[in-house]
């Protein structure tokens, strides 16, 4: 199971303690306990074990195993199971490192939005999916008005603060299925799958008005900007 673990869950407590837990006779367990998180509960099993997966003294996950018969998993088995947990932790860490490298290659480091490469890939994908499955998609492009004057008056660091604030506005208003990206210096865009022109215009107006109302604090100054939008 690949799932988020809540700290108060049974697996969360074992991960926090960093010590393997074993129930040779799992009938003694509290089956109303949350196992990982949400509505799941500890399953009914004969024997049950939770082993934290650790890398460099940091717990990165847990290996959870169960058996139908009581005493099928014994204390003497934990050493062997622990070796599997170590291998799994190593593989998980490697996967995370690969994903992190991939994420960085597709992310604008200043704003946290997608970069131009990510935008190009996402746009091609959404257009292909729209052609295949029908419906319509939309593209919204924003360009901050007179942004050079912000840099001239307050410096490039202040300009960076403004860009991050505008990016945060965009991220806060788009759907999880949308793609927000920075494609130029002060140019940002949103790809909207399965969206009509009316829906795109409605979002664009919310973006425009929210950017206009937002304030960016820089030293003793409050900077406000506006943006112009195009919709297709």
C-alpha cells in the first residue's frame, strides 16, 4: 500500500518510535484503531507486524505484513523481515531522488510554477487528449503590466517578491487538474483541460481582480501590480 500515514495512526506511532511492533497473536490487537489514516482500520489477522523503514536514522516509511494464522510471524522472523524493510527503504529513497530531480527540471525555481519545458509538455498532452476524447480546453496567458517599472523603482529582489505573490494567486485559484506555469520573465499561464471559453473567462476575471487587489510588502513599501490576460 502506498498511502499517506497520519501521525496518530498505528503505523504512524510505530514510525515515530522507530521500533518494530509484532503481534504474534493479532487477536489481541485493537481492531478499531486507525491503521494508516482516514477511515481504514487494523485488519483482522492471525499475526501482524509493522517494521519502520529507515535511511540515515530517518524513518521514510513502514513495511506492514500480516498472516492468517496466529504465531505465523514470530520474533525470530523480524531479523529477516527487517532486511526486506531495509531494501525497500533503499528503493524508496532512490525513487524519491529520481522524482525530485525530475520535479526540479520541470519547475521554475523562483515561483514554484511549472517552467517553459513543463508548459510545452503539458500543452501538447492536453491538446492531444482533447482531440482524442472531445470537449474543449483553454489557455490563459497573463503578462504583468509595466513590470520593468517595479524593478527600476524597487530593485530586482522586490520584483521577485511580486512574481512569487502573483504565482501564489494563480496557484490558489486554479484546479488540481490545471497546469500553471511561468513561461517568461513576467509571463505566466494556465492550461485548462475540459474547459469552455466561458469557464476560462470566468477564471480569468477572478485572476485579474485578485492580482489587482493583492499587495506585496517590500521593506517599507507596499507594491501593487496589475496584469493583462489573453484567453484562447
